C-alpha cells in the first residue's frame, strides 16, 4: 500500500478535486466489507491483524519464484534451478507443523515445474512485477502486474493465481484489476493491450478475456464509481471517526478468514475462525 492510500482525501472548496489514490485491492476491500476497509485503511493505529496464513505464504513463494525465474539466463532455466528457487524462497509460516510445510514445499515445487513446462521459457516477458499507474478524471490508480507478455506484437497481461479454488469462467472478464492493468499498459507503451489472462498455477489452467475499448471504458467507469464512494466514506470518517455509519460490517463466509475478525463482534458470529492452513487442506 502506498502512503498516499492512507491519507484522507478531502476536497478543498474552489479547487478542482484531487485525484483519489487507490489500488485495485483497496477498491475490492471496500466492496467486500466496509468495516474491514476502515480497519485496514483508516483506523490509526491500525488494529493488529492475525498472523500470516499458510496459503498466503504459498502465494508469496509462487509469485517470488516466478519472478526470479525470469532473471535467470535462458540456459539456467532448468528444473533444478526451479527446485532451488522454491527451496530458498520457502516461507515456513502458517503451517500446522514442519511435516505439513515440507509436504507443501514438495507439492508447490511440482506445481511450479508443471506450470513452467507449459510456458515458453525462451521468450523473455516484456515486464515482471511491473508497477503501473493510470489516471482517470477522478482516480489515480496504482498496481503491480505479475507478468506482461509480448506475443507476436501483442501485449498480454498475465496474473498468477495460487488458490486451491479453481478459476471461474468469467473471472478474467469481470476483474477490475486486469482491466486497469490493460489500460495502464496501453498508455505506458502507447500500444494496444486488450488481452488479459489469469494463470492458475496449481492446475496450469488459463482463463482469458479479450477486452474491447467499450468494455475497458465500462470497467474504468466502475472503478470511478467505487472511488467516489470511497472518497465520500473517507470524508465521513474524517468527520465522525469510528462513529461514521458508512462502515457497517458485511458478515459473510469471508468472516472466518478475515484478518480483523478479532476486532469485529458481528464477524465472530459467522462461525469459528478457520485454521491457518485450512485453505490448503480444508478437510481437516
Ligand atoms: S469479520 Fe466479517 S464483517 Fe467483520 S470486518 Fe471482517 S469481513 Fe467485515
């Protein structure tokens, strides 16, 4: 999160409204639960979150390995190099015990190897973990693209997914973040960028969507609409603090995973907290 994301962005009478700074995750947290948004972005000091879960550790490792892989010279992009990257990148946090951590390290090694076997390892991506920004009439969006491919002159946005949950057919089409990345890339490189892809590393499945100028405009309008709500919510917080009525809790199945559950009585009513490795081994 950038520092500008935490400041309350109020308007000054007589001056044009400042652009509202946000990331895709900030917008989506507001949609998921205004209470969680308040605790994450506005309350200071921020309530302490819970310890990192095992699936978060796995996600970070996979992203880091798939970043560092492309830094290797082409001749060094071997299975042994991938095994070594997973070994040295492994984050041993959130697992039940050392046996579970070791088992998942072996499994993730195999999944990343299988994923890379299906990739064109000889073509260097146009960008890896590239930070991009986009200004609209009211928003200043920033974010980071996992991978940007240049395939036969076409720029393609690639986002890695590491959840055990399979991808949905519409996930690439409906993603605000992917549409924003495509627009940001098009402006940055002054080239068309309409294709966005989700790569599900555990299975190798790719879910893609081809945007049109109209669909990108619709997504930008959607982001601006959320940004307007956030600007109003932030102003309400600046005036009323935690007494503001706009940060109502939104209890759902997500509450059992929420980092702020210990500070939220309504969320605690949704059932016991999930074990920190439950997203990897839900049957336990
Ligand atoms: S526990 Fe549920 S209702 Fe409470 S902040 Fe988290 S997501 Fe929102």
